[in-house]
C-alpha cells in the first residue's frame, strides 16, 4: 500500500434526525458528485447527542453521515445539503485528511467534482 500526504480530500461530518433524511442527503450529494462516498452510521443504534438549543440542554437520537470529498467542493456541498436538511442549524464540520492510501484519495479526488 502506498501512503500519501499530498491530498485535498476531507471528511465532512453531518448529523441527521432520522435514517430516511440521511439516506436522501447521501444519495443526493453522491449523485451530484459532490462526494465520492458517504457512510451512514447509526441505522441499528442511533447516536445519542446532547447539545444546547434555545437556552436548554437537549437530547436527541441522530444519524451521522461521514462524507468523503474534496476541499473545493465544500461550498457547493454545504449549499446542497442546506436545501434538503430539516434542521434550522445543522452540523457541517470538515476535517482535512492529512494522509491516506494514495489509490483511495486519488479516487476521492476523481469522483468528487464542483462541475
């Protein structure tokens, strides 16, 4: 396996209130080629989230999307998710990928597009 540190790939975290919405978002952004891959976590066992909202601590069960894309796709990706997501303020956190399999990261770059 060949490892590279030369990449513009990133991992985006997005939480969703339920599985149907998570699947709809994932399918939409992969079809539009704004992401090469989306993993959906929490189908069998939803995530427990605790957060401040409207002056109170809230709890919710959520589904987590792990989105693999390129840094230059982030503005369009966020815009497309905003058109579907039901939360007023949704989690959208992009983490740069510092290193990984050269073949995999090349595939992410090739399959993610802003056009």
